[in-house]
């Protein structure tokens, strides 16, 4: 059984659960570690867990009809994902890949559906989560279709500090520029140049092994004032 304090640290949504629901989650949640480069789940496979990133960094990605690899989302510590697939009871429609050594907290399908039916707080959380994730995917389509590389990097960073999906996140991101390039769909040198430009504009500050966000509003809106 997972300790109550740890559960509250790794699953922010659990803090609002009713006592009976909290105890059920305590009893059923497990954690698993995955080495860097592991494909945790491939397109078309069943992965009957609701998952949260305890440590590490993941990418959700898919292949377009033309064979182009498309990053759907980057997911780091604090985020939970996969609720839509579980509610529809279908196979995954994307690959899940660990970009660095990653630990996942896993809640099995049966417990997830039990929470959905027996907790008042949990479905309310899921509505907000699904709505925010939908907005994220719509934004990703915009990024891929019309923004230049610096704007794409800026938006990729902004998605990683979304206060709804990452309520405990601060203004510092533990991320390398190679990982950022993978999430934004650009090369490492291109990501490096984009970070330098954003730093010169006062939007962020590059640190050793990470990035500090200085102006989240400008980061989110970066590229909107440019010609389409």
C-alpha cells in the first residue's frame, strides 16, 4: 500500500478525494520504473492503466499518413494521462516513449472506473483534465501547421508548465535542449538557437540542465503577432 503522504505528492487529484475513495487508491496504486528509450506502449496496444509521471519525461507520439512522426504531447512529473482511452475502453492511439529514466504511478482500469462511478470529486477533476488536454492538442495542431521554429519551441515549453495539468510546477523546468527539441519536433541546434532568442527577449533564462520561465504569458502567446 502506498503511503498517504506520498500519494498526495505524486497525485495532486487524490487530495480532494473522499476518504473511502482515497483508501481504495492507496491500496491499488503501484509504481514502475522504465529505462530511457523504453516504448511503454505502442499504437494499437492495450495499456489498461491510468498513469502519472512520478519522475522523468515522456512523449506521446504518432505517425501521420505520410509517415511523419508527430509529437502529440510531452509529459513530465506531475501529469496524469490516458483517461480518454480508458473511458472509451479502446487500444492506445499513440506511442508512449520514455525520453529519460522514468517512474510511473499506475492505477488499474477497474479502480479507475470504480472511482468514476463512486467518487463525486474524481469525475469533476476528469472533466477539467480532458478539456485542458483537448485544448493542448488543438494548440499542437496550430504549432505544427503555422508557427516558425522559435515559436514552436516556445509553445512546447508553455505546454510543460500548464498550471491545470501541472498544478505543483514552479517556474523551473528540468529539461535538456535535446529533449526540448524532441518535444518541439526540431533538431537540438535549432532548439538551442530558439532558447537563445527567447532568452534575449527576456521570456526565459537558460540554466545548467534546465530552463527558468520568466514570462509565461509571453511564452504562451509567442508567435501570435507574426504574419501567418
